C-alpha cells in the first residue's frame, strides 16, 4: 500500500470515527431533548389555556356592565376566544402522545363548555338580557375555575407520570456522560496510535535509509540496505538503493581489476625497459655474431644465436596484446632449441599440437614460463632420461594445454599454494629468468575474467614422480578483452 493511499484511507477513517461518536452523542441528546419538549409543551399549554380562559372573562365582564361600551372590549374578547381555540387544537394534536389521554379529554370538554358559555353570555348581553347574561357569566366563571384547577391537576399528573421517565433520562444522561468520556478517550488513543503508526511507517524506513547512506558516505560499503516488508514508495526506494549499492560494489571491483591490470603492465614495461638496453644494437650484434659464426663454419652456433635473437625479440614485443597458440608454440620451440644445446641428450622434448587449436588467442608468454619451470625445477638435476611433453588439444568447447615432465615434482603444500596464488610459494619457484608460474596463472585469471583458477588451471604433481600443469582455455575467446598483464620476470 502506498503512502498516499495510507493517508487517504486512514485519515478520513479517523475523522469518520470522531464524527460518528459526535453524531451518536448528538442523537442521544436530541432524543432526551425531544422528550423534554413534548412534556413541557403540554404543561405550558395547560397553563396558557387557564390564563387565556381568565383573559377571555375580563372583556366579557366589562361588556356586561356596560353593553354600550367601546368596541375594543368586543375585539379583545374575540381575540381571546380565537387564542383559546388555537390552544385547544394544539392540545388535541398532543392528546395521542400524552399518558393522560382520558383526563385530557375532560379538560378539552371544559374548554368547549367555557367557550359556549362565554358566547352565550355575550349574546345575551347584546340582546340586553342582563339577568340571563349575568347568570351565564357566573357559570363561565365557575368553569374557568374548574379549568384552572384541572390544569394544575393535569400538570401534577404529567409530572408524576413522567417521574420514571425523568429518572431514566437522568440515568441515561449519566450513562451518556460516561460513554462520551470513554469514547473520547478511546477515540483519542486510537487517533494517537493511528497517527503514530502512519508516522512510524514513514519515518522509520527513512531513518534507516539515512543511516545506511551515512555509513556508505563514511566508506562502509559492506552495509546492507534495509529490506522493507511493505510495498510503498519507501520500499521501492530501498530496493533501488540496494541495487545501486550492488552496482557500485561491482563497479569498484571492476575498477580494482582494471587497476591491477594497469599495475602489472606498468611493472612489465619497467622491467622490459630495464632489459631493453638499446635492443636494436643487441639484435644487430646477434645478427653479426650469427653471420660470423656461419662464415667460420659454426652453423650450430649460428642457429643458436638466431634462436636467441628470436627469443629476445619475442620477449621484448608489446606483451599487453594477446597472441595465438601458434605464436606461443614457435616461441617455445626457439626456447627449447637453446635448452637442447645446453642439456643435449639428457632431455627429450615432445610436442603434440592440434592444428585447429593453434589460432586460439592467449596472453603472451603463457607456455614458455611453464616449460622453463619444468627445466629448472623438474629435470635440471637429472643426468639422463629427462622428458618434457607439450600437448595442445582441442575438445568440445575448450582447448587444453598440458606441460608434463618426469622430474622431481613438488609437495602438496607447494601445489596448493600455487593454485591459491600465494606469493610465498612463488618465491620458492621463481628462480628462472622468465615469468613466474604464479603470474602466468594470475594473467590467465584476469584475461578470462574468472574469480578463481579452478576452471582454468590444474596441477598434478607428487614428489619424485614429475609434474603436469594443465590449462583449459575457453574456445572462441574474443581478442578485444585482452589487456593482458605480464610481470615479475624471475
């Protein structure tokens, strides 16, 4: 539920609850007030009827004393008569609601009798029948007294009949007061709880996000952004924040790898620069020595010098670009030519290469360091029977390069240290003039962008039983991703 929907739902709900309580209290008060109004209106009608009856006799009495009196007395008596009729009609309307319906009927008859007697007395006075008019006036006066007494009695009966109602109304008032106080307290608590819940559902996630952002700003990139269980805008913001942090960590890791590649290339360039003491002069010198040896009939010496020149030229090329396995194989053969002159018949070099696999790109100087380590750490101390075998085969989806020797092998500790790229192991195996084994593995890992060596390199070795290093190269590796670092010439 979104924050906007929460506000649009719960705030009107809170207002509706408060208005419902107010309406309930208003309706209860209206019922009580209506009961008061009905009762008090009848009581007032009784009083007004008695007062109007008396008011009606005053102009009639003055008219009887002086029939030739002013017409104002006649109009005053007619107005009192009209008002009395109106009061009688109102009493008739409320008769059905009164608990004293039978007594009220007698009271209405008295009013009818009074109006008839008053009219008769007035008619007799106008006909100048003074005795008859006076007699009827006296009857009307007695009837007015009865009306007054009956009205007071009806008031007393009304109050008495409404006494239980009064007590019920008082009890209801007390109950409503308590209920109103309880509802007010509950409504207030619910309003506070609802406001707190809505506020907390907004402010708490925001506070957690702010705390996470503050920790990230301090450099703590391992912080985990809060996972919100809701589905509002803040949850979407938290998910976006989490994805952003994940992408940031991935970008930082990528930058680290790129910086590592740049560092390795810079170290190689420095080492290559240290070894490039006027390489053109060195190549020219080697060519002169080769031709001189050829002129003097030392063809084998000439071939060795040419192999050395080719080997040196290959090592001094721009090594941050990939080469093919075919180029690596030619370079290894030049290197073996030189080593063959050194070891002669003590070592036999065997090559088995699949022609279809020689076009696969690899980092420069990948195979030659492995061959060199096989010479230096495997078979160098053997007087005879030494053998180094290089196999390049293409299988489904990959190309395998295997360098095997039958030399002294290595311990399990050294083998695992090499696979874990530990510098301590490299220090034991890095006494050659080529690249160390660890750095070959590291460059392969960076070149193929693998988190570990398990899918690229395997080492099978036991002390006294030789060593086999197998490299599994993915077939079809594009050359565009080949900023290949090569460092640490041993």
